[in-house]
C-alpha cells in the first residue's frame, strides 16, 4: 500500500500532521492486528512483561510504558467482557492528535475508535483509555499533574489537534486557533472571523428585500462537508456527561443544537464499551418521530454499537399493548377531542389510577386491567378533584361524555361482544400499560419481562409523566437512564409539561440529576437570537452561540404564486452553486405543503421532495414538509413559509413551534408571508 507524501506547499502544522499520519499508517501496515496478543493468556503475559520492564525502566520512559499497560488492561477487560475489540483501519486510524511534553521530552498520542499500543503505536480509544480524557478536558498549552511511580509529574499539552483522514489521506487539521482544509487547489485556511461566542447583542434583524435577497454561503462554513469525526468535536461539558455514573438518571437540558442527542448516543457507546453490564441488545432509545428513529438507527452502528432497540413511544407502547392485551379492540380513534387527550395525560389521572388499584383487590388479568382503566376514566367526582383548575367544567364534561361512552364499549368488547364499534385513543396505551404494571407486574416482550440496562428518552419535554413512568419501570435495578430535552421545544400541546422541576417531581427523579448544556453549536447567532426572541416569555438564559451568519429575513407577497416564483429563482441559483446543500421549506399544514410542492415542481427544480410521514431522504436537495414534523433535525437552509397571523397566532404553542422551526437552520433562515405577518414575530423583522 502506497504512503502519501507530505505536501510541499502545506502549512507547517499540516506538513507535520502528514508526517505523523505516514508513520502511523506504515506501522499499522507492517504490523497487522494478527501480530498483537490474541487471547487472554497472551494478554496477561504481555501485561506482566510490561510491568517488569516498568520496574527497571528509566523515569522518562515510564509514561510510555504506563500507556501501554493501560491499553493491554483494556484489551483484557474486553476479552473477559466477551466484547470484540475493534481493529484500527489504516485508512482512518485516528481523529485527534495529542503531544504531551514532560522534562523537555515530547510524546505523541493519537485518539481513535480503538486501542493499539504496540510496535511503537500509541493509539487510544476515546471511550476507554484515561489518556483520552486529556483530549476532552484540556486545551493546548494547559498543564496537568499525573501521579506515577509514587510521585506527581507535571505534563504540558504541547499540541491538541483534530484531524480528518479519509482513504489514508489527510483532509483537515484543526486547533483552537487554526483550521486548514485540503481542496483541489491545495491547502487553505478556513476563515474564523465570523465565529464567536455571543449572548444576544449586536446582530440586528432586518426586513427582507427581494432586490438584494440571496441564499448562499453555507458551503463555505460547512467546509465542503469535510467535517471532523463527531467524537473529536465533543466539548468538556459534554464529555463529562457522557462519562457520568452508570447508574441512576441523567437529565440533559439544552437549547436546540447544543448536542443533547449527540451526548445521549455517545453515552450508550461509552457505557457499552466500559462494562459488560451494558449489553446493547438490552438498551432502548425512544425518540420523538420516525425521522429521528431512522437517523439514530443509522448513527449507533457507526459508533460501534449494534443491536440497540430504536423506536418511537407510539410504536413501542402499541407493541406492548398488543402482546399483553390481545383481547382489546385494535381500532384507534383518529378524532379524539383535545379535552379527552388533556384529561388522559393529566398527572392527576395517573395518581387516581394508582390509588384505585391500591385499594381494589383483583387478579392480574386483561379484564381487570380494563376495568381499572374504565373505572378511573368514568369517576366524575374524583376526576374533577384530580384535574382541579387545569380544566374548565365545560371541558371536563366534554371529555367525560367521550370517556364514559368509550369505556362502556371497550369493556363490552373485552367481555365478548366484539361486534360493536369499540375504539381506544392513542393516549390509552400509556394508561393501560401503567395499569398493567400496577396490577399484574412487569411488561414483557416476546414473553420475557423487560429489563433494560440503559434507556435514552429524546425530546422528553414532549412525553407525559405517565409515559415516562411506564418506561422507567422497565429498567433493571440500576435504573440507568439518559433523558434529553428542551422546554423551548415543547410542542405537544396536551402533554402537560410546564417546568423541569415539576416534571422531574412527577416522575420521581431528583432535580440534582438535571444538567445544562449552555452552548448552541448548530445555528448562527442571528438565527438563535431570532428564535429566542420569538418565545417572548421564556425564563431560561439565552444559549451562547459559536458563529455569526446572514440576517434573518422576512419576505412579503401578494399571493402564493408570487412567492413560489421568487423562491424558485433563488433555490435554482443556490443549488447550482452549492450542490450538496439541503434546504427545508417548512409549511403550516399539508395543504400549503402541496401548494408549494406543485408550484416548485413546475419550475423544474432538482431534487425536490414532498415529505410525507417523516420519510426524509437525508440527502442534498429541497424538502417540503410541515413545521411540526422536523423536531430533532437540521438543514443547511430553512425557509418558513406563510408565517402569518392566521397560522402563527400569539399562543405559547405557536411561539414554541416557530422556535423549533427556526432552529432547524444551520446557516441561513428566511421567512415568507402572504397574509398579515404573525404578531409573535420580533419587531425588527416585521
């Protein structure tokens, strides 16, 4: 295999990294994995040899020997935990490089996805070796104290660099101050003049002018899609949460783009690597929608974690109900009144259910569980006391009219009268499963009790307390759970989420488990400021941002035809110069999505897609989809269509919905409006 030659015209830091890569690749090729100790006995013998050498070694050599002993110990743990050690790919051996200086002697350590500490190689797994913590917790120039051989030794981080390597070729080198990328013309330094930390001042919004309007520039900031490995971008706060205690609940609070999902998924990879207790096949990830389910199911194998169950709450809960209670009607109502949904998800109803089952004897049967459910949802006086002022008398009566009729039909259906039109509501799955847990015991899958070793709940702010309680009671005794959420992105109107403290109290989790990610890495400063200003009454501090960008603009039109004509020209120009760009047109409803899809289709735009049922292609082009379907996703460019008073009235729900839609944009955000602009838009943009 040929080795790349260091570039003659490369900047000094790049040329140095090319030399390091050439050396590492040469050693990997000359010493394939089969040459390394392969079984437990050989590994123990190798560890003993290193320990003997350490006792008689010179002081300056002990750091290197200790690293090798740590690596061999990790391999022994992997063998004994029956984990398969990953091999290092010579085409992409590492994603970061540390140079550690002590007593004027410098040694290099490379951070990758597997460990190799033999034949002159010092590559450590980001999940395992203690040395990798130095990469996440220290910056270039920092000193740290290392205890070794009974004395403290001061070591300096002489260099800390992230690298992107593909097919054995170095494509990108970054430090805290410099960033270089390889292009067809050679190496160039990426501009950082627009990157900054900011809290809200200095980036004025302006009304859009069609004469000077321009979409673009994202390709430059995206560095032509040549981005470092995501593990190289984890910051110290995120790393601390990834490696937090492996028992109990960790709650991640953070704004859009702060890395909550990244932390949660890397935490699974870290836990599965560290301990045999965390079998990926006993891990569960619950996400908000189909699009995130598909995305996460793709990401976890890329992190070296196979077999994790990734699903949505509705899919998971429906499967459990069908297995445990096959006698229930299969039909689910699609016209459930909002008052019914609000009643069934109210925390007071869960408490009523627990109290009723606690005082009422009964067998753990389907019939008894259904009777428990029906009794609670038809007990007018207790329900009135449970919901209190949260529901008006009229709303409660409307809900009861539905639940009394529904309960009668479902009970009769289960008792054998299956000719009647009995239907459940989507919300009933949670209540029935909770009743089963309280009455009959653990939930099952394929006939075996569920006993998850780790669970991730993404976008937890849109879960109801009863849904979370059902899930928590499927965990093993360690109750290892990661919850990620953001109150600003709470868009499920009836779920009842009001504050973190109240929510955690409802589900029995101590508030000290709550951690906050304060930096938003996704959107630019103008987009983030706009999104926070939309919330108006938000009490949480604004997130810090890391980059500036184009102003947020609002374009007004007399009719949708004029808007389509304007957008078609701009989108055609954008995709001609940025072929890898992905654009989202976010609409208020399915009808508007079809109007704009059909209009832009006639303009013969490339890669135009009407997204139905969250079936995203995750590819360059234009996705047209409703704004309430994109939570958790991101796009280079976002255009929010018809931000009018009709579609975005001044309600808390619509403010949060617009906030979510805006924060899907990485580089640029446009708004369009045919009707009267929404009153929730900040004055500067109207």
